[in-house]
């Protein structure tokens, strides 16, 4: 917090600095889940193409996988609002 | 808040260009009237309206069941059948029929609440108020935790913190991760997922449509940027219909998965 205040002493606006850091933090938090969801959906599409009769099961499992992968991005989103 | 609402230079003389008033109600809703000391605001009224819409939907569709349903009845029956067969029975198994009424109310309430966000004249998704997803998640959490204890006794927690399928050396670590994930992260992500998607969608629509509109008005309808912005808002608007459906589906699906994991914790 002191570090933040010192840095803000230069610009004079601590609120804007905090928001900027929070926005960047959310951007960083979105990288991992972005890659993860890409892998999940890509493999699900491949599975559906190889075995169309299993598409229903694959789709349900895919949404579950997405939901679990998304968790980190969602925590980043919450921190963005908290900051 | 305001930095992300509109990234244009802010003119204090015209505050409308700084922040569309439409997004503020996500976080502050003024009280409309009081019942005793109990303040009622717009979000609460819309919540009640959402519940009434769900009740009316099912009453109209199922009041007079017939062999060959009307077109409206067929649509509602399709939705109800999907929730029962694909979510309740499909995820939980044959026992799922017991939890089907809860899952159906969850699905329809969230769906109607989400669709309020793109309904003209309402334009406010009730599920974007954190209280709504939070309470829905709390109910789901209480159901699956109590179910776990009723079905498995104390073994429910033991299986989570001391999983027998994991090598002994890793059990404390995996147990800790599983414990936090089951009892803290599950409800948190379930609630925040719905909340975040609805807030983001509402903001996107507000920024694109309201912002585009303000640009067109402020610059005497010669604003190319405003027109482009407004045009971009229309496909986003259609995309929000898809998001509303998907989020209602995912919330219900995950609720079913959590209930299932309490019934059979070994899997």
C-alpha cells in the first residue's frame, strides 16, 4: 500500500493507478483460462467429429470442463472489482 | 468504474457522455417505495416479476394437458423435457427425478432473469445483481452439503480431505485442494460465473448501444463512430440471447453435477 501511495505521489491519483493495476491483473488472470478453454473446446470438437453419436455426452462434459477452467478467470474478475 | 464505461475524454459539462446512466443501476438501485422499514427497489420488483413469469409460463403450458400440445405448449414441454432428461436424469442418474423440480425452477428463473437484460423497456438482467446468483448458489450449496452428510455420514468429508484413490504422500495436499474447492470455490465460481457474464453483457450492450446513440445525438447524426458503434451493438445484442441461455444451462448443469457428486462421492 505504501508502495502504491509512493507511486501515486508521482501521478497524484491513487484511484486511477489502482484501477489500472486491477485491469492489468484481470488481463493476466484471463491468459491461462483462455488457453485452457481453447484446449478443452478444441478436443471436444475433435471428439465430436470422430464420434458424432457421442456428441451429447461430449458436449455436457465439455461445458463442465469449461466451467472448471473458467474458475481462475472468474476469481480475477472478482479481484478486479475488489481493487 | 467510469474508466471502463467509456474510454473517451470526459466533458464535465455533459456528464451523459462520461457514463451511460444505464450501467449504474447494476451497483446502486434507488429505493422506489417503502413497506414499513423495508425498502423496495426496481431489482426486487423485477425479481418478483421473473418468478411470476415462470409460474405463468408453466401454468399456461400445463393447465390443460392435451395429447397433441399447442405450439407454445410444445416449446415449454421441450424445455422441461430437456432439463429432466439431459440435466436431471442425464447427470444424476435415475435418482435425478427427485431433484428435477428444483433444477427446473433454477433453470427457468435464471433464464427469465437473464432474458430481462435484453427485453426492451426492462433492459436489466436481475441475475446481474450479486444477491440473486448468491442466494441461488447458497440454496444449491446447502442442498449438496446436507445431501452428502445424509447419504454418506461423516465419510462425506473424510473422502474429500483424505481421498483413498490418491497415493498416501499426496493425500494431505490433494485433500486440502479438494476441501477448498468443494466447500469454497464451487459456490464462489458458480455465483460469480453467472454474475460476471450478466454484468459484462449488460455493460457491453449499454456501452455499444447507448454510447453509439449518445455519439450520434451529440454530433448531430454525423458521427461515423457512433453509427459503427451502434451497428456493432446489434450482433452483440443477439449474442446476449445465446449467453442468457448458455448461462442458465451451465448453472443448472453444475448444480446437478454438485448434487451428483454428493450422492456418489467416490466418483
